[in-house]
C-alpha cells in the first residue's frame, strides 16, 4: 500500500468539515472516504483497506472514543486521529492513553493533520509488516 | 496473531535467564517516585500521600534540579508538573527522551490544555492529571508507571544481555544471523554469502548457541530488541 | 303680717302645709271679722276671709283652686257654725268662694301680672275687678241669704257687706300677695334705716289713728263731710307709706288703720259712738275705701316709677359692666383668658349680688367633658372637670342651645337628679344657664344662681346675661381659635423648619409666601414669583424650565392634582439632580406647596445600582457563557476548521500543473459560507456578552426562543439532552430587551440541562413550550426531567446565591427574576406530577409586530 494513495476515512457529522477535509486529503494525494456518523462507517465502510481514521470526538450517536473502543477489537489496529471542535483535556488524555495517534483541535493546520496522518500510516505499515512477517514465518 | 502481540508484552528472555533480576514488588526499596513541582506545599502533600502508600519519594522543585541529580539505577517514575519555572515539564520529558533516560512520567497540572496533554501523551506519558485530582487516581497512575518502569528496566537488561551475546558473534556469524532472521534458508544464505552450505550451517549453529536460543523465532525477537534489521534480500 | 306667717309657703312644694296654712288664715280672718263688728249687726266692718281666699287663688295654679277652697271650708264652718244657723253658714261660704273666684279669675284674665301691683294698670285692674266688682256681685246673693234667714234689711246687709269686703280686698289682698311673693327675706335684707323708717311710720300712724278715732268730741257728726278731719290727719301717714313703701307698705298701713279705727270705733269713746252703729260702720268703710283707692293707685304709680328708675339704674349698671367686660375681653391674649374669666366671674357675682357664677366650657380635648369654673362668695375659682353624663339634663339643654331657667328647685324635671342634688348641696334655689354659642357650635354655658327664688331670673338681668354669655363665648372661641392657630402655626413652622427638603408655599399667583429653612433655591425667595423664576430659567436656555413653569401653573390653576418633576442643574462642582413635587394647597384662596429635594445621591445610587445590576447580569451572562463555552467553541471551531482545511486544499490544488478551477471555486464558496457561519456564531456570542443598556423593543418571543434553543443545540448535544420545542401558533409579541429575555430563556434551559446531568441519557429531555394565555399574556415554560425542586425550596430558588450546583453561582434565576420584574412579568417554578420541574415565566402581550 503506497503512502500516496493511502485510503483515509473521515467521520464527522458536519458536512462542511467533511467536505473540506476530504478535499485537503485528496489535494495531498490521499484517498478520502467520508462518513457522517460512526454508525454509517461501521455499516458501509471498508475498514480492512483503511490506512487511518480521522474521527470527530463528539457526534450524535456514538463518537470518536466509542469508535476507538470498537476498533481496538480489530486484529490489526487502525490508527485513529481524533479531531474536535470542543477539546478537553480528560478526553484528549483518554484518547491518547487508548492509543490514538493524535488529538487535533479544530481548526488545525494541514501540517498538523498530515503529520498525524503520516505517523498513522507509519504505525499502520509497521504493524502490517509485522503481520506479514508473521505470515511468512508460518 | 493475538498471541503474538501479547507475547510482545512479556520478556523475551527466558525466566531462568541469569540476567533477569530485581524484585517485582511495586514498593520495593529499589523503586522510587520522583516528584518535580515548584509548589512546596504540593510537593510535601504528594510526598506524604505516596509515602503513606509505601512508596519511596524524592522531590525536586525544578526540572534543572532533577536533571542535576545523579539518578541511581532504580525502578523509577516521575510525577511532573507541566508548568515549572525555567524548563517546563514537557521540556524535561523531551530532554530525558533525548538523553535516552526516558522515565515513565505522570503529568500533573493546574492549567492543562489539550495540545499540552496531547504532546505529553505522545511523548510517552503514563497519564496527564488535572489538579485537583483524586489521590487514588495518582496512586494508580504511579503504580502503572512503576510497572512500566520495571518492564522497561527488564527490557533494558534483556537488551543488554542480548547485545553482549551479539557482541560475542564474529562478523561472519553476524552476517549469517541477519540473513537467518530475514527468513532465508541455509542454501540461500550460502548463496548470498558465497559460502558453502555446510559452513553456513556451522555458523548458524554457533549463532544459535552464542545467542542462547532454540528457535529462529526467538532469534528474530531477540534481534528486534536490539534493533538489528533483517538484511534486505535482493 | 299675719298673712306672712301663715301663707308664705303657698307656692312651695308642701301642698298639705299650704292647705293647712290657708285654713288657719281663713279661720283667724273669720274670727277677726267677727271681732270687727258693731253688734248686733251681722256684717263686719272688715271681713278678711274672702280676701285671704282671693289672695290664695291668685297665688296658686288654677288647677289647684278647688283644693284650697275645700281647705277653707272646715275653717269657715268652725268659725261660723257657733254663731250662725248652718244653712246661712253654707250659703255664706258659697258666696265667699264666688267672690274669691270672680276676683281671681277676673284678675288673671285682665291683668298681665295678677299678683303684682306695681304699675297703675295692674293696680287699676285690681281695684276695679278684685276690690270692687267681685264684692259687688257677690254681695247680692249674700245679702239675700242673710235677709231670708236672719230677717235683716236687704239693702243694709248688701251695703255693709259690699263695703266691708271692698275694704278687706283693698287692704288685705295686696298685703298678703306681696308678702308671700317677696317673702320675709326681702324684709330681712332691707337696710336698717328702712326698718327705722317703717317703725316711725307705724308709730306715727298708730298715734294719729288713736287720736282721731278715739276722740269723738272733736269728731263732727256730719257725714261724710265730717270725715274730712280724720282723713286730713291720717293722709300724710298713708301718703308716706305709699311713697316710701309702695303698695305693699300702703296696704299694710291701710289694714292697720282699719283695725285701729274699728277697735277705736267699737269702744266707748270711738268716733262712731255717737252715731248709729250701722251708719258709723258705713262711714268708716267709705272713708277708708275712698282713701285707699287713690292711695293705692298713687303707690302703684310711684312703685312703677321707682321700678322703672331702678330698672334703668340696673340696666345702666349692667350695660356698664357689659362694656367693661367686653373691653376686658376683646383684646385679651388667649393666654390670659382663663385668669380673666376667673376674675370676671367674681366681679359679676359680687356686683350682681349673686351666690354663684359658673362658666362651663366643653373640653377641647375630650368632647364629653366640661371644664367648670365656679365662683361663690369668698371662694376662689378653681377649674374642675365634670363629665357631661353627670349633668346630662343640663348638658342636653345646652347642646340644644336652650336657656335653662330654674325659678326654684321644684322646677327641675324629675330626671335631673344630678342637678337637683347640686341645688340642694349648694343651697341654690334659682338658677339661669345661658348657652355659650359660637356660630353653630355650643362652647359651654354660663350659669348664675342665687340662694333665693326668682331673683336671678328677673329681666333685664337674664337678657343681659345672654349678652355676657356672648362676650364670654366669643372670647372663648377666639381663645380656641388662637390656640388652634398658634398650634397650627407652631406645627407649621416646626414642620417647615424640620424639613430637609426645600419647601415653599405659593399663593394662587405663584408668589412665594413661605419657605422652609432648607429652601435654598436661588432667585426664589419669599415674595418672588416661582413660576416667573422658572420661565426665566427657560428663557436662559434651560429646556426643562418651561415644562416646570407649565406644570406649576397647571397645579395653581387647579387643572392638575399634582405635578412631579425631576431635573438636573449644574452647581460649580458637579451635576446635581433635583426632584420637585407640586401639590395644590387645600384652601379657598388656592395656592400650592412646592417640595424640592436634592436627589443627586439617590440618583447616583440608582445609577450605581443599575450599573451593578447590569454588571451582575453581564457577569452572569459571562459565567453562563463559561458554561456554554464548550458548545460555543464547537460552534465556532467547526466552520473555522472547514475554512482552514478548504483554504489549504485550495492552495494545493493551485500548485497542481493544471489546477481544477471548478473545484477551487467550489472551495472558495464553501469558505465564504463557513466564514458567514462563523461570523454568526461570533455575533451571537457578542450579543450575549454585550454589556449594554436596556433596549426595549417589540419582539416575538417564539422567534427569540427558537434562537436560544438553536444556540444551545450543540450544548444539548454534548450533554446528550434532547430538546423538544413546542411554540404557540401565533407570534407572541412582547416589549422587552432582547438580550435580557434571551438571558432568561438561556438560564432556564441551562438550568434544565444541569438538572438532568445525573439522569440516564434516554431520560434527558427538555420541553420548551410557549403559549398565549387569555389573549393577554405570553407564557413560556421549560420542563425538565431532573430531580425536581426540593420541598420547601420554592421560595429560595429565585434568591441570589441559591444554588444546588457545585459550580453554580446561584445568580441565574435571581437575575432572571429581576429581568422579569423589570418587564412586568412573573417567573415561577413548579414540580411536575411525574418528575422534574417546570420553570415558567409570563409577560404581557403587546400589540404590534416584532422589530
């Protein structure tokens, strides 16, 4: 999976944010897929081919933390980048402790976003390599 | 795979290994909690609480004072105020990381914000507590930190042993090892090194012996610990 | 004198004794009549019983006449039955009674004062009716009876009886009547020289009579010419008595003369010895009668003149006293009044020979009390208070403005117990009480009393007493008015000087007539015109001056009931606020009272309070904002994040070899939209944080609530609270400050959400409802499903610093309440039947459309 062209999922209830983020990611050469809610993602998304998930912390219905909890059950963890318009320390710490790649406060710059995305992709590929090696060992 | 991942958390060194040492109890005399806070009364109250919980505590009023202190090799964790006069808690965290003296850290702060907390967590902090916090919250964080510290210490010791074993390998043996962990067969190694398969077999046996491993898988894990990348095969 | 001893209580209150006295007098009179006979003739020279009966009837009420006549019957029988046959005795009694009745009835009918003989007309009536007509008429049946039974000559008997009774009537009736009326006290009260004079007269008359009638040799036989000599001798004495002692004295003298003449004449050496008895009797009777009639008239004339001159003198004396009294009281200061009253009571009593003078004044402080000042000889006046109910009868009479005249204690009505008791106690017999009248009011009464009957009541004294009462009344009224005036002046000046406000009294033209000490308005002193002063202020450029002038003028013209006005004026150091209140003066001349207060401090306090309130409201808004910061940050950060990402994406697109301009245009329009969105959030934020003055406008409560609910949408999201909004179909137009009303709604919504923080997520519902009640009130209710209001805390809810939240200030509901109060609305809270509480507010609907 090449870095450029990595598929990134955006989950945000605000269409304006979704559209902007999707554009930005695409402009940087990523693939972007947007969902308006966690439920939407879980029902329609293809997590297996996903490099990382950018998710809003709070949305109607389940939010980013709930998604993180669900994804921690997946054999290969999908790196999660949290974004929020209403940041607070406990949530940030909780997300980070649970292994979030980053926790970005809106509005965030492209440098912040891409930095986080790159780190996520690195984590993702590392774990993918490990998995691949383990396959090979067998 | 899950098993594999979990194995990551246990020591790669067999339990009977001579290098494994140190008591596993949280409150042993070899474990210490360093508290760095510029507020005298907070230092005192934290120290009092943790001593009451059976911990050994040393307090410092600034990052500089802490860095100047000669730290003995003990299981340790750091309770660190984010805002300090001079270098901040985050600066101290970075400095320790860069000095390769990273220590499980619990940040405490009265004026925390989200970027600060995220940075601290990215830097490997165990927790980021906002004042006022519950005493038990801190103690449980300290316990986690000490556990992490113990684990890190054990890993460090393990790496040291592995490194020593590795150091005993000859250049040729190292070349063989790198190819073995890359998953090549003896024949392939021999081809790669331009040596006889038999010779490779002997080298391989010596590597296994010197590294004190039974299987290739153990060898792979060990070499990963000390950062030996498998050779890229063409 | 006999009549006096026997009859001087005829008029009194002991009828039995009086009846007995009449009987005794009648009997004695009859015995005397028998003595004064020239035997053997039946008729007497002087027959007193008839005269005694006449006098009795004159002195007694008509309704009791029969009693007295009946009382005389036993006396008559006792006196005459031994000497005369019974038939004759009864007949004679009838004729005697008839004579008395004719005389008494005739006198009562014809005379203005049948018991008085002090004027010529009264005396003439008495002589003609009582002394001549009655005996004349009654003598016919009498003579007929005697002739029939005794066989005597009719003409002789008639003649004898007629003259005998004429003489008796002329002499005895005035004597008895006057003795009874004036009584013995009158005699006793007379000066010693009068007693001496009376003694001289009596002895002179006695000697002359004895000389005349006792010496027949000097007495000629020719009749009636022969009588000239004795007449000449007796006349001076009788004239003396008539001139000096009046009809009473004369009648006594005549009785005495008649007795002496008869005694002398019936003796051995009397003037009638040489004559035939009948002739002698007749001549004596004619002599005495003819002398008596002119003398009586003379005495009456003299008495009349004496009384007239005496009345004149009395009147003069009274007038003099009255004028002195008036002079003394007319300019008397009210403080001297009571001392002067005491002094003059004494003077009146002494000069008028009264036994008691009392002035009773209704208490000014207690309407049911009388302040009584009583003078009695040799007793100092001492004011004392008497409750009106103790002298109820007199009190009633006074209040009905009746003059009370009590001739004698018996005249008091039966229920006047207290008064009767006082009469007895002080030995008073007659009394007159004149009301002290001042206009329509009765101030009290003036009473004079004597220990003798009748004296105090004589004219002109009682009339004069009314004049005295007038003087006293006007003096007392003036005192009362002066006291009241002084009290009111004192009160007025005390009030004026104690006022901290500047107060001025204006007359109807606006001229200042009085000011309080603290009145320090420049150019507005006593005598200047206040309205003009304001007009000049207006002319000098102060815009409020003409308003003030118009307002004061309107009050002065009674066009307005009051006028209140606030204005600022610049003194050298700072701007000051003044409040002026103008109220009309409730008096016929009109005018007004101006109250002028420096309200700068109050104004400052008001401004400060207003500012504090606004600051507090602002603070609460800010702290509410703090609570809302999360959601607001979210609201703002969403578009900002979108903008940033879009802009950066655009930059990257532009870096491409062939930029997709369509995409970039789309990005830019998204940026514009998000920017507007962010701007709106900030606008809302700024409005909420605005620290402004109150701005009242017409607004639709429904729209306002929708805005607030929208604003809180993301907060509700974060708190996992569902909001249910149910607005009234019609717009609810109210007048108010948008921000403040938003604040109230915001407080209630945040409150409701806070209340449900510990509830399970699915129960967190806030229902907001707006409705129009009875077409006049808009009601908004915010219902939560929280724990509700604790018992007993309803009253505390809206108090400042009441809070159940760990982080709350407890100001939200308190501020909301003050906002509602400022909008003429109400705010309240109730617990829901199921769970949770409903906070509601209501405010009046206005006509119009929202601005």
